[in-house]
């Protein structure tokens, strides 16, 4: 509750507001003064001032609204997520239902199908590491019916990309395998509490401390895998062998399975391992994992995003738009109320900054060189 006194736009007023609790992964998350260090002046944002005033005039804010702000709105995925735009629509549905979602499909979340796809690629790498022929690995994957992919072509291309075996390549593949298996095990979903995949392997502490990203029961798994003694020994040897080890280390660490282009990123890493060096500026990375169906088409995503923001803007102002996206937004939000209007206006401002500051900008404002995917938008 903001209080009944006359509204004054100030640091104190802002920091007491619920509207100040939803700026993760934007410049505003730094704070009232500190946002200037990131190219934004929070105190000069007139739209945000009006949103906070709107909240002030509501008086008492229901607990469900606070939970939505601090959860579904604050933790929209910073890179868009492979199931874009699911998390954004779920935030809208939560506002309409006046109830926070039971699970936030944001950062550090991945569904069963995505994990199974990664497991198939990791099987390929494990076979290469074991010295098996590409044809044998492809035969097993084909017999499983895994993902309907031409595994003969994938394995042949992967073996070619990795090239002649060396100790450095084998150790880099081993390190990459461990990290990716960790992501498969530690990322969560509605029906996956870090208890479905790789139950026979200790890859790091899954009952860890730290921050969360919308699902408080599951803490940030980024760091604990790196503390495993086996990993430390492996990395120590790589530091001795590899001139570019710091580049490889940083990129293996940040190879999130929940990233929209995780499999395209895997192609980049494997190509670098095969070359035993980072990619050169402007170097084209060919696609060889047949993974275009694992991330959405950027042009379709950008078109949807524009319509989505316009629909939200129109709804809170009392001018519902036309078209499929606007109709869907109106259906999810239901009858307007003052609290819903404030939440939607806040959500719009959050998304505007999100598209500027977060990795989502690469999806909703793609450059001409961005590789387009084939996955349908998750609506």
C-alpha cells in the first residue's frame, strides 16, 4: 500500500512501490541513480512515473497482484526462450485470472522434448569420444526413432567437423559433455523437479543455494557444476594445453540449454573444438546438427511482438485492438479493472525495456544476418 498522502515522484516513493519490483535484466534493476550507468535515467522516465502514480491511486494492492509483479512479470525470460512467447502470454493470463502462475516458464527451464533432443546430440559426442564410427552411432539413433532426424547425415557431418582426434579435442568434448549433461539434469519444468534425467550421474549439487528466476524452490544451478573436483581437474589440464582456454571455458559455462538457440550455439562450439580455436570475426558457422526446428523464426517473432505490445497498450487504455493477437490478449485479460489496467501498463513498460536491454532484442528486432529458425511460436 502506497499510502493516502499526495503523490510525489521521488526515490523513496518509487522504492516503496510494487512497480519497482519487476526490472530484472534491465537497466532499472540497478536502481534509481545507478540506472544512469547503463544508459537509462529511471528518475526521468515519465511513463514509469505515471505507472507508479497509478499504483498509488489504487491504495491497497491485492497480494495476487504483487506476486504477479514479482514473479511472472519480473522473470520473463531474458533471451525470449525456446517456447517464445509462452511466458509472456502466461503473464497476461495470470493478470486476467487474478492469480500468479504455479510455475514460471522462464530462465533455467526446459521441457522434456528439448532435453531429449540434447541427449541425442550428447550420445553422438559420447560415441565420438569412445572412438566409435559415425555409422554405428547413427544406426542406434535411427533405430530409436530419435526426433525424426537424418542421423546418418548428422553423425557424418559431426565426425567431419571434429576432424582428426587430439588430446585437446577429446578433453574439450569431455568438458562440454559434462556441462550439457548438467543443464539437462538441472533445468526444471512443470513435471521435472531435477529428478527425471541422468539420475545415475552426479554432475553437481542440485540442492543448491542462490538466486531463483521465478520458481523459488529451484535455485540458480550455474555455479555448482563447476565446483565438482573432476571438472576442476579437467579444466586444469585444459588450461595447460589450450592457448584459448579462457574463451572455451567462458563459452562452455554459458551454454544454457534454455537459450533460444542453444543447439545453434552447440554447432558453434563444436566447430571451434574441431578447429581448436575460437571463430574468427565474420567466420560463417555452417549448420550440421539439423536443429532449425528448435528455435522460432525471428521475423514471425518480431511481427508477433509488435502486435502484442500494441494489443496490451490498447487494452489498458480502453481501446482493444483488432486481429488475432489482440483478440487473444483480450480473452486472456477478461473484464478490465483498475488493478488489471495498472498491471498491464506496467508490463508494457517492462517489456519495452526488456526488448532494449535483454537478449530478447535479438529475437524481436533481428538483424539481416540472424539465422531464422523453423519452430512455430508457442501460443
